[in-house]
C-alpha cells in the first residue's frame, strides 16, 4: 500500500507529542497535564488509523473495480480493521 504524506505528517506530530510527554514525566509534571496530553495522542492515533483504513479501502476498491472484481471483501476487511483498532 502507498501511504500518503498526510499520514507520515500525522505520525511525526504524534511522535513529537509523545517525546513531549516523556519530558513532562521526567520533569515531574502534574498527572492531569500528562493524562491530558496522552489523551490527545490517543485521539490523534485513532484518527490516523481511520485515515489509513479509509485510504487502503479506497485503493483496494479502485483496484477491484479496474480488474472487474467485487469489492465486498475489501469493505469487510476495512470494517474488521476499524473494529480491531477500537
């Protein structure tokens, strides 16, 4: 699968956020601040997973249609991936 630059950018942003949380922990920041940042990271990862699955589904459906095949199985796999990520 080809991953878009948007996905790489999102993951780099999450990486920066995670490094910030590590610095917060090392600096003995308040629990509330750490948990707030970790929740933001979790949300960003969830949105990135959704983007990856949707881009993959789109690519698979386009390929299936171009080859004259049904895309039902690709849709089922995408739903399974989304359910797995929850």
